[in-house]
């Protein structure tokens, strides 16, 4: 997953800076698509988003600290930003909630509209 301008055919190397809030937005969109369509393939996309936090990203660096529950602030050309702010932590936890909702059989229809 490359949550910024992305790479196109022929592009080389990672696209940086990458922000956790972008990954969380992708996870939420895919989670909502799973809920609305019932198509289980959207759960795969949520797994990919969570994988970004676990280190399946362009820098191969974990962006979530399971010991503290904190999310790191971003990936830069020189590596992980070691700050662990509220926004990044909430982005990580939101993505984890999407994963649990999609992948543990706990999808529920709600009257809330996105």
C-alpha cells in the first residue's frame, strides 16, 4: 500500500511522505464498501491497510507499537517519524477496528450514513 500520490507504471521507489491518516481513510472506505455491498473481497483491502501499520509498507518498518498501542507519525525518505501523536494513534486504532469489524465476522448494519 502506498497511501500518497502513489506509483504508476514505470515509477521506481517509494512515494513518501506517507501518513497514517491516509491509510485509515482507505481502511474506512473499504470497510464501508464491505458493509454496503456484502462483497468479502473488501476485507482483503482492509487487511492490506492494517499490514501497512505492521510493516508491509515501502520502508518495511512497523508503524504501530503493540506494546503501547501508539501509531507513529509517518514514513519519510529517511525512515519512520518516531513521534507518536494522537492523530496517528487514532488512525492506527481506527484501522484496527475496521480490520476486526471486517475480518472477524462482526459486520452490523447501522442506520448511520458515511
